[in-house]
């Protein structure tokens, strides 16, 4: 029996390739609506310049962001930044966000460059984040991007879709990050390989855009090619908040063919922490309570948004970061930073003894702004705890929600945020 | 294509932070990157690897970042191919695009040992030890991937495409 219904991925990639009947498993040559690269624009251009073309196929569709090492961590990076600044002028790229504007994924969503129904390609694995607005967004490498710059298209296999049905209500002290970590355990690091993960259900319907971004962001830790929340009333209201009413909505049909369904009821889910080195080593916070930490980090494309900083500030209000522990906060964008200042969160964080960095990736990938030394332990709101990710291979990284990280900073050891929310 | 080399055996979920740690990425020079290839997984790799050697691994090789430098480091260190039970998709594409053969083999990881000398025959789809005692079948390389790989990667492939358009 063949089904008539189609998944959002099938619809978006059919449209982008002109192969209107294309289905999961088909390989199509698709043209993106938006392409993004960060510091690796340098590498993109190194390959692109071999083609001898004056500029990318459609500079208006090109977005470049400096976010991974901002402000420059050394002279080498400064030179790379400078060369990218020259390039964007020479090519007339559509949007350029210089050092300090924020993390690429945050900016694409915040600036409404990512839109429902689009095909978005980024030279960063967490490009899946942009699926929160209902786009098909996926990561590619730098040379592949050079090919896209040259030709305006690339081959893509239309993925099968894993439907993740989330129900129930979040308990006090838990948030989308806890859900994402628990899913990493259920699905595993390659359980969604080459698939699109689509999040549905009563919980998702209630989640604001920022939380949807958390789910789509972490999908890549389960191997997903793309992740998506189909546009709904929350999506429309979110765009309307910026004065934008006209949205093209593409969503999966109810009778579409889903490869697999994953059901999870979050009603009794406690705060979750992922132990060092593997995202899927996710357990209830009580299994790790008391582990001594040297550093607590709040930020990244996973959890550096206003809702995250406000959640952390609720815990930090009137408290102090423990002696011997560092609290580092990197807002995901300049807008997040200014909003957090308006809400008093930055004051709360600094009064508690935390430091606030330039909006951007911060120490997430071990380049600067809080690199870990041998034997050090960090609890972080980021998405990867691989050995060496934040500096020394002999450091340990625990992943958790902003509330759990804030509570741990106060305790100087991994702590259950619920105890500080009374 | 057929090559002979030493096998470097790795486990499952070898991520890009192990293959090419982020702390070295501010220098884009391939020779610099190769000096740190696989540093997070085997410290002896970068100094011991020789031209033609073969990386054999388990499931989900190359998971994590989109960083193409993970492929650049392996390729520049002399590795002739990566054989794994499965690959993370961005790594797989990056390898094809940079002209590093990546081939799926469900069993090679279990059959071969670290340090085995083996012959890789991508056309006959087999990895066999030089003494003939061990062998593992390889899955065929998809035809569109073979085309790009055959031309030496995406840059020559796109160049040819652009030239064809002009003609
Ligand atoms: S915040 Fe971390 S995971 Fe996100 S784009 Fe930056 S380096 Fe990558």
C-alpha cells in the first residue's frame, strides 16, 4: 500500500529540487533558500576560489557570522576574521554578523532569516536548530558549501522521519534541555542517523520557540540530519511578535509515512545530567549530586537564550557562586544580552559572582573564554561533553539545564535545582 | 582502487573532537592538522601512521561537528581509506568531497586487529589481510558518490560541471 500523505521533509525537498513527487530515499539536487557559514567561511572560500567565479551564485542568500572565536583569541584568528570581513564586502553577501553579534543559529532564527518551509544549509552540525521554525535545516562541510556557492545546489537524500511524540507537563525545575538529554539516552548517539526528527505532541505544542530550538539543536547528538517542529500557533505568534503575518506553512500530513515513533511522557521526569564524555550517559540529577566542580558554564546555541538566563537568574538571586568555582555566562546574541540586562538577569548573575562574556560560542569548543585544564570538572548547558571538547582531554564535562548549572555553581558541586526553587 | 597498509583499529562513536580537537582549529594548515590527527583516540597515531594505512572503526564514525578538518587531518596524514560499520553523515560527505574513500563494512571492525597488514580493494569490495587469513566484505559505494570520488573530490567535480555548463 502506498500512502498519499507526505512528510514535511518530503514536501520541502521536493519543492527545493523541483522533483515534485520525490519521496524519502530519493536523491535530489536541491537549491537552498539560505546558506550560512561562520569562521569556516575561510575554508569555504579556499575551495570556492578554485572555481574562478566572481561571487557566490546568489549573494543575497548567503549569511556569514563570526561567532566561534570572538573577539579573536589569537593573532591567527584575527587574521582569519579580517580576511572574512574583506570577503563579505567583495562578494556583497546578504547578511554579515561580525564578532559579538551572537551565535549563528541564534541569529538565523532571531533575525527571522530562517523561515518555515525553507531549505537551509549551514557549515555547522547544529544547523538542525533552525528547524524549530519549521525549516529543513542541515549541516554540511566547508568544501560542500563552496560547491553550493558555485552552483546554487547540492545532492541530498530525502530522509525518513522519526516522529517524537512528547506528552505531559514539565515538573518544577525541569525544561526542554532535560527532555533533550533524556531523548539522547532513549535514542542513542546514532539512533536517528540520516533521519529527520520531528517533534510533536501536547508538550511541544506548549513550548515556546526558544525551547523548541533546544530540542532541534540536540537532535544532531542523536545523529539526525534535520529536526523540525511543524509551524503552529506558537510559530505564528512568534513571527507576529516581530510584525510578520504572512507565513508559508509546510507541515507533515497526518497520514505521512513515519519510519518510527518514539513516545515519551515527561510528567515525572526529574532534572537530567549527562555524565562525562557521552551525551547519552543521561541520568537523574541525584545520581551525580555532590560531584565537585571547578566551572559552571551557561550559554551556547543550546541554552544561551533569554529564557535560559532568566531561569539561571531565578536560582542565583540572592545567592553566591561557591568559593573555588567559576560561573561563566555567554549570551547567545547581543539581543539576548540586552534583554537580559533589561530584565535584571545580568546584574543578578554578576552580583552572584558570575562573569558575562561576549555574545557568541564562548568556551563551548575549547577555543577561549573558559578553557578547561587537566583534571578540571565543568558542568555546562552546551550539547557535547566529548573528551577535549572544552580544552584538556583530562577534563570532565557534565551537561545539564541552565537551572541545574546555576544551582551547581552555587553549591560548588552538582546540585538539584529544585532545592533552590522553594 | 587497491592499496596495502597497516590497520588502525578504533571503536564506536569516534567523534570529531577525538579525530581533530577544536583547540587546534585556529590554524588551517593541513600539515599542522595532520600532526594532531586522532589525538583524542590514539596518541601514537599521528607519529606512527604511514602512507596507505587504513582506519577501521565501528559504528557512527565521525559523529559530532561539521568540521572538515577532521577529514583533512586524516587524508594529509597519509590514510588511504576509512572503513567503518557506519558513518555520521556530515563526516561521510566531507570525506567524499575531499576525495578520501570511506566505505561501509559491517564486519571489518570485528574481524581485523590493530596493526594487521591488509589489502583494500575498493572495486572488488573486499578488505583482506596480507596473509590471507582474514577478510571482510565491503558495501558497494553508491554511484553518485563514486562519481565524485572518482574525480578526486568535489572541487574537480564542480569544476567539470561548470565547464560543461559553459561549453
Ligand atoms: S555554541 Fe558550541 S555547539 Fe553551538 S555553534 Fe557554537 S561551538 Fe558549535
